C-alpha cells in the first residue's frame, strides 16, 4: 500500500512504479516527436499511436466516431448517447452533476436541465 495516498497494489513492483510516476514525477519515457514525458513505456506507446499515428481503433457503434483509447470511447458513449443532456444547447454529459454545473454556469440555472437517455 502506498504510504502517501493509500492506494493498494498487488506487487511491490507496481507500488514502485506508482510512487515514481505519481508522487516523484518521474518521466523517464520521452516522446521522440513532441518531447512529452511519461512515467511508463506503455503510456508513451498509447500516446504515440493516438496522437502522432492517428490510431482510432475504438469506434462508437452508434455514430462511428473513433478513439485511440477504450476509456475515451466509454466517456463519449455515456456523455453523448446515454448520459444527461442539456435540452437547450444539446451538450451531453456522462454525469447529471456535470450537467447541473453546466446549466448553473452557462444558462444561469433557472430551469430543470436533466434529460436522461436522449440520443
């Protein structure tokens, strides 16, 4: 378990990688194209494929938009196709709380904004 933040790990090696990358800010894996640093080689590979090679292996079944990472596709589906949507300006959110903050900040919060499950 990490002494700094309390996150648990299944191995000492995973804990060391976590501490170096998260708490010590180690960025030993540097992109040859843009110079951005990463704490893990796998994160660098994902960056290069998605940003510099344009890989879009994860495609939305509903609208066909592609993403380089599965997590980005999940956020898209929740926010655009399944989540709460502002019925005034059409912006989608993956969580109703984010929509409420949007309505308060952008539209003054004078109405009930939550429309769930609108595609």
